């Protein structure tokens, strides 16, 4: 049985939340700092490749748009406990990928 969910046109539109891309544009950053931020963003996207679609949404909303598990559940139409389980699963996947790529964390 699948989960029926109506996602917003863009998760970036939810209640004016800042996205990773939004944080890259900051008047106080030097060109080097902007490049470093862009590289970090690209690295994070590499780690998201192995995540289930909903797990990826949960991670992005929780860590980059500062949504609570309850808010994420409301957005995705799932319970907050399901969001918690998805975040735990996503952390394990990301941790495994760090280890596979010999990256200290």
C-alpha cells in the first residue's frame, strides 16, 4: 500500500522557508566562501542520491528548512513518528556513504 501525498509544487515554497540555494546567496560572503558553500551543497546532494524520495524530503525539510517532525508530517501527509523513522533511516544511509567514501565525519 503506497502513501498518497500531495506535495507542494516545490518544497522550497513551503511557508517561505529558506533553501540550501537561498543560503548560497548572501551579501556578506566572499567569492571563496561562496564557492566553498556551493561545494558543500554539491557534496550533500551526492549523499542524498541513495535516499528514498520521502526520506530525502524529510532530511531537506528538517535540516535545511528548520521544520519540526510534526510540520514535516503535515506537509507530507504522514505521522511525525514516521518522519522520525525516516530521518533515522536517512542518517544511517548517509553515515554508510561517508564510510564507503573514507570521509571523516
